[in-house]
């Protein structure tokens, strides 16, 4: 049994319509609207996990590896949200607004902040290392280490093509 449920938004005056198979006796229209809002938040959460934290690129079949990648992505998202919340608080205190939380969230949308956190994650990690008392690695050594060919014994593609081994 399907039913169409409409709930009026008091702020905009618009109706939001939901198609559901939940029983009328168990779920009233406001309950269904709340369930769909929560469901939409979950959809947005997974969209962010996929687009920002690489869950759409998992090419493994081992359940343990997949579970570990999902947990790591969720932890990254959680840390991103904590940082975004702190940015919004900082913005609100710097501006001394009457309605600090609302004004700050309008100027600093969560997705835009999340993108900024992702873009500067390497700097956040460096500052965190310093705050925790770690020393930064020697830059020359780090660059040398990361620039070295991990497979020096393998012939290069160009060499293979030139020698005719590639075909």
C-alpha cells in the first residue's frame, strides 16, 4: 500500500510531498517528513564520502580492506566536520553577530569549508605534528626519498618501445 504525504513548510509556504509505504497508523505526516530529512542527510553524507574521501574508487574485494577504507573515510569526514564547526565558531566570534551560528553558517557553508579543509589537509597535518611535539622531516631527505624510483630494476616504457620489447 502506497500513500502520498504532503507537509507544508511554514517558512516558505511550500508543500513537500513524500511517497511512502509506511502505515498511516504508525507514521504521521510530520514523522515521515522527518524520516525523509534524515535519509537525505545520509545521502549527502555518502555523496561527500564518495567525492571527497574516495569511497567511489574502492577497487578491492577483500571485506577487511573495504571496511578499513570506509572507517578511514568516516574518520576523515568526522575530523573535517569538527574543523568546519570550529571555523564557523571562529568566524562568528570575529564578526560579533547577533545570531552567530546562523550568520556564520551562511557565510561558511559546510561543503565549501569541507573542500577548503581537504585542499589544505597537508598543512593541517603539519601543524598538528608540530602541536603534538613532532619534528618536521628534513626537506632535502624527504624530497630525495620521494623522488627516487621505487623500481629501478624495471626497464622504462620508452626504453622498451625503442628496443622493440614493448610489442
